[in-house]
């Protein structure tokens, strides 16, 4: 793996942050977190505190990808809302400092859970953690985007049409093999797209368990992380994406890609998909989510396109994680799961 991805020029970085972050102190070390697939993330330790740095990968990247500036902007805007985020410190758009754009935020001393079944957690706390995730998602979708300065954070209307076009292009740009299920999905989705219902909300784009920091001593979310795919869009895309991820088999070999597929959710104290969606609808004041088959199938397609981007970065030698090959190889199974779901629903 490239040294440029794993390491930071600590002397130059330390001098920059000392000049731009109040009471920063002296940078003692920068250690890369394992697990992030898109934007390399580092723990910065100074003689006074700890911080987290997120950078855009160096080298050639796909158009509009790795938008750390968008992450910084949205988390800064959410600081005084019911959606928990870390405190933002500085955004650096000067590539000469470390070789690419980056931002620095406060470090939160909590726990990130990588396994959807939450095997190490008591049953009652599992229920509370999933309920809290559900409530925060509804809070996010009810944020007044104009009031927090994000009215121009995305284009209103025709969200799924634009997203289908975007991720089809991203997938084609990163394509390394022909996957029949992806071709079938890309043919099915345009003809089954629901009419635009006018709903516009701030959406996360990658809302799932391992993008959250939980308190160590209680089932509370301290912060929602990884906002690079956030935009103004349709709120149903977020709830469908999380439900899609939870349908993935509970295979420990998949790491944080593993879901709840094949497990008894009631025995675990985790709501079923129907219960989770119903709870979200209750928070949002909705009777139901129509056209669920489309939203779920679109989520599989979009996630498969993201995984294909990881595979492309792996082959190009710019992947941010040693697990990149494992993740990239999940592109085909994700697309095939979508086709299987549509067949079960009588849609194919």
C-alpha cells in the first residue's frame, strides 16, 4: 500500500494545525485507523488532546468522490441539532500541507460496533441501540436545511433519477468485469422509478451501525460519522439503504459488511425490517413507505456501485484499507441479492 496513504508529514501538519486550531499544542503522533474504505482517517495525538483527521486520498480518484469538504460542512451545520456529530475544527483545502484536502475534528472516546447483531451487547441494550439509530435518522430527515445553512447542499427534486444516472456512471468508470445481475438491475430500475413526490431532506447516504460512535457505558449514539455521501435528497433512500445492509448475511468473514441475514431478530432483541420501517414511519408521521421494492433494489444497486469503486481502487493500488479486496469482491453478490429479492416480490 502506498506510503502516501498510510503516513502523514507530521512536522508540516503539526505546524499547520498549531496555527489554525486553538490550543492545539504539539503534534506527537498520527496513527491511521483501519477500516475506512474511502477517506483515510487518522488519530492525532498532541500533548494536550486527541483529534481525528479525515483526508481525501492522494492520486486520481473518481469524479465527485471523497468529498471531505462536504463532510466538514454538513457536520459543522448539524452542531446544534438533535443529530449528534463531532465538533469540527478546521478544513484545509491546500494540498501542499499533506498532499490532499483534509479536515480535523474532535476525537470522541466511544465505541464503534462492526457487527450488526451486536453480539457483545445485552439484548435489552440492542433494542435501545437500534431504536436510537432509528430516531436519529428521523431527526436527520426533519432538519430545517435552510435554518442550518444547507439549502444549497443538493439539487431538489428527481433525486432517484439523478442518483441512478450518477451511480451508473460511477459504476461504469470503475467497472472491472461484466456482472449480469448489475446489468439486469440497471435495466429494471429506470422503468420502476416512482413519480417524484416532492420530499426533500438532508440525507446521510451511508447510514449504518458502523458509521456511529456509541457511548461506552450506555446505549446512546455520541456521533454519526462518514458524511461524504450526504446531500439533499429523498429520505426513503436512507431507511432503505440501512435495511438493505441489514439483509446481508451475518458472515463474520465479511467484517463490517455483514448484516442480520439468516438470524432470528426477535431472539436478538432487534426489530424486523417491517418493524424498523414502521417505527421510522411513526417518527416521521407517515402511514407507510410505498414502492418499497424499488427503494430497496436501488439501495442494493448503489451499494454495489460503491463496492465496485473500492475494487477499482484496490486494482489501482490506491485503496485505503487492507480489506479492500474482500469488499470489492462483494459487488457481484450484492447485485445478485437484489435480483433474488425482486424475484421473491414478483417484480421479475
